[in-house]
């Protein structure tokens, strides 16, 4: 409630739902009066912030963003198989699959992994469906489909792709969160993978979505937090009416499922760690997970985006027995619900320091005609719903957002936002397909500049999983997007920027988790800071490197490592990627 009052104090002011479902589609809001919600009424007056002037929305940004779909040109041909059956309306059919960037063979070039669907009804006629797809990056010039050869082409109904080196051999492993039994792939180090799910004793049969690899108990080994969504089966599936048209029912029709926590035993096996570490919460409906240090103590929190239920925020408690403990503080922090105290349909998370105050903020995508939400970090693990003042609300009401990433497309030191949009009720109900969005961070808020960003943004899609990564190592963030009904795209960032860049790959000598590490880069313009995070977006894994826009040929790099070690590196050459280990000088990774 306090967050809502603060948000309204910063502004000058602050439809009927189809029949048949008390919750609408996935993430649908409760019924509202014809006059609209308080957020909707505030939108026309949103520009009347004290001390500010409305800005023209048709002024093109400088530089113009240029994103070009190069997937077919680069050898990437893939379309997610959702197994839609006419008249069935089984919710997994419309939720899509994840995208992940990972360097499979440590050659310095990011490879691309897509989750794929499968036949949902075991009694149905068999259909030949390719499994998950792995495209190997050939020095930024092309991609090669190595799915079958690599052995990571899981045939389950793929949802999330969670990347992490759980056995600390230097090579990234892959956990695939499925609708059904999950799968863990061990990287063999030669470009291939091995399914070790049974031996590792990991995974569950629930509808799993997103997750993060993170050292949850401070033993130096990566553990796994995996969100579970809802108990939706062929047996309990329901069809909802929107007017007189059938469509997919939303979260109000199904029970949530408890999230899973898998602790790494160090011998290749895992055990359930929910109760052991205090990472317990009521069964909810998780779709996205992000681990990031929100209070500058160099220890990451875990934030879970739930669909039409309160979001979760876990932080560490002071251990009483030598074992790390966690507690859930979402409601106390102001980041569980909207500023008006309403549960929102949280789909994706983009965590970044949007206002440059040194504290990461949380941007969440939500349902159609329910605003996306920007939780501004006030410090001390307190948050304010700042969606109205910053323009986040007005830019999102007409969309239903899923995958979302922060990226500094123009290298001005302020993270901008990419959002993949698309509805969930079904093809007979409009709107269905929607344009994606690119939101420019102006320093005081956000402006939708999608119409200037290229042809992909002028078309309508049903966007789902999104992952950002610099596949050609040219110092800007490219974007992989998975859709419903249409092929995946690879958006190459071709923006003509004037500033240079510095890419940082952080690595512990013992390959321990460094999530929470804080890096400040100082150039002639001033300083810019980023915090190393894990997870985020929706069902997807981003490039794990930190990318800074810089001015000049050399910069100062200051690092506060997770664990407390502080280091400074002067005269670091720019326009390259460097590898940095605690206690060692930066090494050129890719120039």
C-alpha cells in the first residue's frame, strides 16, 4: 500500500471481461468495472509529472535502432512445435518454449539452444517431432544444427532452458524444464552432451518453467532453483468461453505447484533442499526466476514472477547452524503485488539498474490491459511501483508481454528494454498476435521506439522465450526469440553507435558462482555499474557476460567480487572481450 501511495504522489492523477472464466487466459485479470482500473484511468494524465514536460512521441531516437532478422541467413531454421489440437485448448499449447545462449565448447563464440514441444497426448497418433535444437556458432559467420550429434535433443515437451556448470569442469551444462519430466544434460567437453537425469536424481514430473543455477548453501557448488507452474493435465483440462468463442482458460481454473530446489551433493547427485534452506512458500504459479543482488551485500536474492499470485522474493537470513538459510519477504518488500495491492500476471523479468542509482530494479511483463510493472529499488530491500511515472504503464496496456531483456542498444550507459508480446486466449479471439517492443531509457523513464527499430517490430507475432547475447562478438546485444505459430528469429543488432564497448567474462578459478558480483567501469563520460545476475526473461538464459558501452581507448574497471574481494584494473583496453578472474589481470578473450 505504501508503494502505491508513493507512486500516486509522483503523478498528477492517477472492460468488461469475456464470460465463462473467472480468470481469463493465462494471467488474465479479475473483472473490472467499465470505468477501468485506477491504473487505466491514470494513463491519459501520465505525462503531467511535476516539473516535467510531455515529450513528443514521434521524435526518432539518436542513433536509430536497427535490428535485422538473420536467422535463415545464418543457418537457423526452427519453429516451436506446440501440438495444438482443434477444440482441445490445453494450456501448454500456447505457452511456448525457451531460448539459451551458451558457449558449448569454450571457443569464445556463443551457441544457441531452443526448447521444442512434443506430442502432449500419449494416446494420440504418433507424429515425428524433432527434439530441442542446438545450433553451433561458427565464428559469428553462420550456425550449424548439431542437435542430434550433440545428444541434447530431448524429446519431452520443452519449456525452460537453464544453463550452468554444475560439475565445475568449465563446460556449461543444461537443465531442460519440461511440461512433464525434466532433463539434465552433462556437457562432455567435446561438443556433445549426456543425459544424466536418472543418475543425478534430479527433476520432477510437474509443469516446470524457469530457473537459476546458484550456490544456495555456500558450499561452493551450483544448486538449482526451478519454478513450477500449475497442475494442468489432459484429465482436468477445461475450455473457457470468451463471448461465444472457446479459448484457453487462465490460472484461476487450476492449482499452483510448489517450486523445486535441488541441492548439489558434489558426487553427481542432487537432493531436495526446500525445507533444509527455508526456500519454502505456498504452492504458486511461477513463470520466471531471477537471481541478483538487490541490496548491495554481494549476495544474490531470488525473485520469482508468479501468474496472478503474489511474486516471491527470497533473501538470506543469518545462519544459526553454519548452513545458509533463506526467508521470503515479497510482501514486506513491496515487490509482491502492484502498488495498489493487486496480484498481477507476471510472465517475465528484466532486472537492471534503470535509474542509475546503483540499485538493480525489477521490470515485469504482464497481461493484456494490465500494465507491465517497474519496481524501483529504494534500498534496504524495499521497492516502489514506479510504472506510472516512468511511462511503463502507458507503453504496455495494449500488449501481453512474455520474454523480456535489458540491453543498452545505443551504448549510452542506460539499459533499454526489449519485450516479446502475444496473447494466450487462442487464435479465434482478438487481439492474438502483437508487435514486439523496444523501449528507450531516457534517464527519467521509457519511450516506445519500436516503429524505428526495423521490420521485425512492424509485424505481429506471438512472442514467448527471449534471450540476449552477442553472437558475433561486436560489442552489442543480439536477440533470439521463440514464437508460437512462426519460426524463431535471430535479431542482429546493427545499430550505428558512436561509443565503443568493453565485454567482461567473470570466472572464479574454482568455477564457483559469482552471481552478485558488482562491476563499475569508468571512462571519460563517468561511471557505469552492473551486477552479475542469473536467470531472468521467460524460460530462457541470457549471455552470461557483462557488456558496457564506453568512450575512449582505455577505461578503469573496479570489481567487488561476490564474497567481498575488491579489485581495480587501470588502463583496460576497450573494444574487446576480456576474461577476469579474482586476483588476476584481465586477459583478452575476443577482440
